[in-house]
C-alpha cells in the first residue's frame, strides 16, 4: 500500500496547495501584467536604437520629440501595470492568510492542548503572516520576470549571434551562483530559525514566571542560558548572511562585468560593420534587463530560504493536526455524565495517570473527587472534559462520546475552573462572559453566584476594570472567584472545578459551598476536586482515587461510612 501511494507522488501539504490553488487566478492575472511590464521594458532599448540609428543620422527634431513622448507614455503605462501587479499580489496574499488563519490558529491551539501546554507557541501564526509579506516582495516579482529571460536572449540573437551566446553564458553562470547561494545558506538559516523558536519559547516561559525568578535570584542564570541560545542564533544568522552577501555581491559584480564586456564586444562588432552603433548600447541594456531577475533571485535568496522553511513548518503542523471532521449538531446536553473504564495518558507521557476509572452522574448531581497528590484527579478532570483524549474507555455526556460534540457548540454548556487560573487581557465583564456578547444580567448573576459581585463593585471601574492575563490588581483569591464566575456563567450543564478553594480562607470557602449549592439547584452537574472537606458538604457522591485508580465510588454517606479506619477518615482521605 505504501508503495502504491508513493508511486502516485501525492502533493506535499495538500491544505497549503489547495489554498494556493484558490488564488491561482490572481497569479494568472499577475502573470499577464508581468508580460505587459516585460514587453514595455523593451521600450528604452527600442528608443535607444531609434535615437542612435535614425535621429542621430537624420537630425530630425520632430522624430526625436515624437519618440520621446511615446517612450514617456509607454513607461508611465509600465509603471501603472507594475502597481496593478503589486495590488493583485497583495490581494492574493491577504486571501491566503484569511483562508488559513483560522485553520492554523486552531491547529496551534490543539497542538498546545495535546502537549499539555509544552508546545504552546504563536510561531505558526507568525509564519503565516511572514509568508503573506513574502508574497508581496521583490522575490516573487523576480519569479514572474525570470521566464522572460529566453525572450530577451532571442532578441539579442537577432542583434548578433555572439550577443546571444554571451547572454546564455551569463545566464548559466548567474543560475549557478543562485544554486551555490542556496546550498551555502539554507541549512544555516533553517538551523537558526529552529533555534530561534526554542529561544523564544524559553523567553516566554521566563516572562510568565518573572516573580519566581526574581524572588529566588535566578535572573542571571536564566539570562545566561537564554544568551547562549541567542548567541547561537546570532552566529548561525551571521554566517548565513555573510555567505549570502558574498554570493550576492559576486553575482552583482559578474552582471556588471558582463554588461561592460558586452559593450566592448559590441564596439568590436560595430567597427567590423556587423552591427549598428545603436545596438552596442541597446545590447548592454538588454543584457542587464535579462539578468536582472536572476540577480534579484540571488539577492533575495535568503528570503526564499526563510519562506520555504515557514511553508514547511506550516505544512507539517497542518498534517500533524488534521482539521476536525464535520459532526452533526446534537441537542443541548442535560448533564448526564458517565465514564467507562477510562484510561488517560498525559501528553508526552508513557505511563497512564488514570487507570480504568468508571463513574456515573445524573443531571444535577455533584461529585467530589478526593485523594492524595499525584493520584490522577486533575488528569481525570481533563479526561472528563475531553481536553485530554482517553487512551481507552469512553467519556459520555448524555450518552454521546465527549469527542462527538462540536466543541464550539458544547462550550457554552461547560464550566471549568482549573488549578492554574488564567484570566485574559480585557475587562472583568469580558472575562466573566468568556468574551462573548456581553449580557449584563447574566454577568451579574454569575458574579453573584460566585460571591464576587460586591468585590467587583469596589474595584476602580467595577465590571469595566481592565485586568491583564496574570490578574493585574487582583489577589489569588479574587482571581479564583472571577474564574469561578466565568465557569458558572450562563448556568452550564456540566461544571468541573479543580481545587476551587485553594486560595480561599474559611469565609471564602463557606461562600464557595453556598455558591455550589445554588448552581446545583439550577440543575448543573458538578465535579469538584478538593483536598479540603468543607466543600464535600455540597456533593452527592464521592470518588476516592489513589495512584490513578478508583479506590471507592458511590453515594457520599456510603463512601464515608466505608472509610472506617482512622487512617481512612474523611479528612484524611480528602487530604
């Protein structure tokens, strides 16, 4: 089967190819305007021939004036055509980015999700934006102009045989220089780009943990580590730039030498009466025009190498993270949750953190998950939400596999409060309503449910207070409560809370229990992970976990009664 596939030579990165095909008419129009531009590039050559061979010999000023006016008009038209070609390529590049932006963003998000955050990076979005910019640069124009090289060479053969031979020789050498430039720089640039991505990842991690680094005096050591990576990038880029600059200058000097030698050759042929004097200058101009696209390709080869690396990275990302298949919309969930022998393996790990856990919750029931640290509680929560795929077994919401739901449609019916609470740049109201269309009544209702309404009113601008991703002026407990308000916004049918009381004092914990009871009364199914027993007052069932397995599961009173030994008291089990 593999042999059969390879014999058909499928195109690499079909999604990128399809996006390019979608704008091929733009490239066709650009090619047509390039044809007009390159034909009009002959105007200065023809003008030179007419001035030298006709005007100079006849001394006719009207002829000179007419030729000059015609030349100016045609060159103005050429400038207009070049501008139109640029606008067409800009439109094409914008359309490519618009077509791919959502897909690339989704793939980047899903890769970060599947890796547990380790592969979180905006590199793909940057690559897409850089490719868009590349498509509007001079390098692409060179590709459109280079195919006209044979036509210019053909015209030079019409001037004289040796003019054509010189043009072919110059073209072969220029192409050879371009290939040498590619071989000398591409590997260095690719290595530099890969290392640069690693350095940026380290830098982002440093900025996220600035407080820890500053508190423990790690700044110099962390900076030294980053400097080593940055120096490596600088060295690779410098070496690549030196090589590219060397061959670009060699190419430029060679082109100028060939144009000058052609003048000498033309003078020799003119002295032998084999060509006219005008052809001497026109031939040099024509050769310069023929070699200009190749020279530009050599000069912009670094950009081509970078763009190719970006194209490959995007293609690999889209192949690794296929697009979600279309699924039929399901009715809004009621909140019936079941887990059937679920095994969860964290992204990048080899050993399961959850081993064969089964549970069942009816809509409106509350489950407390307790157990020692590293017993798999948070991993199970991620598995129940479908954030991490189940290695085996099934998680079902209202009888449907959690992965059968369209996440965009399911999201409003889900509430989630992770251990590490992340708020986003925006106002408090925007964070609570999940950046959807703001509904003041629902926002205030969610804040009241989370017991944070009065706190928000005492902030400088109330619900319009702007907060950063880290929470800004908010304390850990305040961030946790706003995260809870976001989780309970719009009365979700399934609410999963991971250590919601970790930053709360006794009073805050009592208010949390009251909030959960209010949410439960609205019919929400609740799963709460805790190390403290007070929150267990609001649950109907308890799941006790140890080393990834379910030690006990059932009604709260039954589970608590079964833990009769002092070592297995409810408080000890919850701790």
